[in-house]
C-alpha cells in the first residue's frame, strides 16, 4: 500500500476571478467622463459671429473698431469646408484669435469676382486682412492647428502688438 506524501498532491487551483460587472461599468463611465471633459476643455465658447457674404461691411466694422478681418471663402458642399466647420471652427485654438477679429465668410458661387481677387482656387481659403483690406496671413484647405495659428493666430498677435506700439506715446 502506498501512501501519498504532501509533495505528490497538487494544490487546488483557485478559479480565476473576473472583475465584477459593476467595476467594468464604473471604469467605462469614468473613461467616458474624462473624454467628455477633454472635449469641453478644447471646444466651446460662443458661436462665431459671422458676417455672411459682405466683406465691405466687415471692413467698415473693422475700421471703426481698429480690428482686423478674418475672411473665409468656401464652396458650401465641399467636404473640406464641412470638415473645417466641424473640426476647426469648433476648437478653442481657432476661436481665440477669431474673438478679436471681425469674421466674414463668403459662399463662393460660379461667376463671383471677389474670389479671383484673393486667388481662390476651389479649396476653402482662410485670410487675415487688415482693416484696410491688406492681406496679413493666409492658409487654405483643411487647416491644422499649426497652420491656422501660424497664418491667422500669430499675425493677429503681431497686429495687436503693432497697434499698441502705434498708439503708445513717443
């Protein structure tokens, strides 16, 4: 008769524990909340106060307030324009420089003369103009944050510095 020794016997295997369903649900809820907070931190703010299609009115308003003009030319159903509406103009990095400007947009139609003046070539065009209509910055197409800030945001800061320097007593 053979006796089994303790070393011959395997210890019982404990069943593998899965996290409780409520724990998984809580984790997903927290993760979703963090994503939402991040989205709220990068978007939001008041809607852009567009002057629709009347650049002359925007230039008059900018001259009266000594501001610059953000002029956006686009074709209404262009996918790049729709992306800009969804992914550029909703972002805080785009809204901050635009808060300090008179914003005008023009839906380009066949035969419009103004788009030719600004070398519009069928892609959405972002222009920063002085109150006198002089071009200060431009980018076109599907603008990234860096392109937008380089063409529109940074010249806006430079314009504000120039305006402040011009009004400072000598």
